[in-house]
C-alpha cells in the first residue's frame, strides 16, 4: 500500500480522487491549500503527490518548485492536476520537476494508470539506489576482514580533519600491527593467518565506539580513527584492545595460538601535525617506537623521539 497526497482546493476533486485511490488499496491524504500540502509532504513523506496547478495562495508551480528544493521531499514524484489545455502550461510543471500531468476532469482509469506507473518507477529507482549503496559499501570494505579499506580510511580521516579545523575538537589516528605475523604465516600457513586477521578485526571493531572507524591498513596492519578522543583517552582505548588481543587464545591451531599487537597513537590538532598525511606519519612513527621498545605495547607520538 502506498501513501498518496492530493493537494487541491476542490472538495469534489479530492473526494473523487480519494475514493478512486483508496479503492485500489492506497492510503490517501488531502490538503486544500499549497501551504497545508507542503506541511503534510514534509511531515508524512508520501510516496506520490497529486498537485493542482491553481490553488489559493501559493500555486501548484510554486509548491512543486519548493518540494523539489527540499531534501525531504525532492524525490517524491509529483503529478500535476490541470484544467489548462495549453502545452506550455503542462511543460512548465515538468520543467519544475513534476513527472507527469493529468487533465481535469480526469478519468478514473487514466488516474490509476498514471499513479501506478510512477509508483512503480519510484520503487525501481529506490531499489537501484539501495543497490548502488550496497555496491559502494562493498567498494569501501576489505574483502577479508570486512573492515573499511585503506582508501576509505584516508578519505574518512581527511574529512574528519577538515571538520575539526572548521568546528574544533580532537581526532586521533591509530596504526596497529600484529607482532611477528610473518612467523605465524610461515609456521601455520596463510589460511591460519587469514583467520587470525579476521578475529583481530572483530576485536578492534568491538573495542571502539560506533562513531569511530576501524580499517585494514594493509597486510597485518590496521588503522583506527577515534573521534573526539585526545591522546590519553585514545591510549586507554588502545590499551584495552591490546590486552584483549594478548589474552585471547586463537583456537585456530592446536594448541591455541597467542599473539600480540603494537599500537602507535597520534592526535590532531598538534603543533607538529598540519594535515592528514602528517597525522598518519606520526601514528606510524609511534608504532615504530612501540616495535623498537619490545612490541605488545601502546606508544603515543612524541616529536622528540
């Protein structure tokens, strides 16, 4: 069942249209002025709007233009209702974003046919949009771990840095690396290594907030983007994750494997960090210090090291 809004100041037209469309199983809302129609369109999000050209106050052309300028209503198909026979009058509505027109007094069969056609088109369009969204989501994901991929991590980090510049706040970048992972692959094989990567990815994802981001940076490296988290708070988050990884028996081999990970943490804004590239390099430098210091630890970026 679809929700249809009829905007027409003629009670006879609205009642006739409502009778026809409810008889076909649709829910029908009515408004006798453009202003009320706009309010209903934004509040109730109908699937389709039947809009009279001649209305008191704002006419149908003005209402159509307003609907197409507003994010909440711009994708709702609008069929103009007109008693004007001139092609120019009909074209004007189409130019403003209407999808079709029906001449009054309208035939019940024609109205149903045009409404059904545009409801079907809308349904197909929404299905296509959802499919495109799913494809885009797949394009942003790492195929093995289902975390975000290297490209999306950089795009996201760059956007968030711009946001911090504009509105203030703090953003932290974390680069994490599984310790001695090559030895795991060499000893147990790459399938075992892949299973470990997937389990570590789950631990990382569960260890951060929904507003944060976890990505596979490459190989056995992962990256985190922690929003509104200063270095010390981010260090605590990473320490919890590090402890979780170290305490987890990976039951992929017999006996279960125990692995560790090292973390480098850097935050923006900072006197030494001017842009996204600097922030990643700072986190990577801190990771190097964690490796150099014995691994299985979290190190904050320090420009003096």
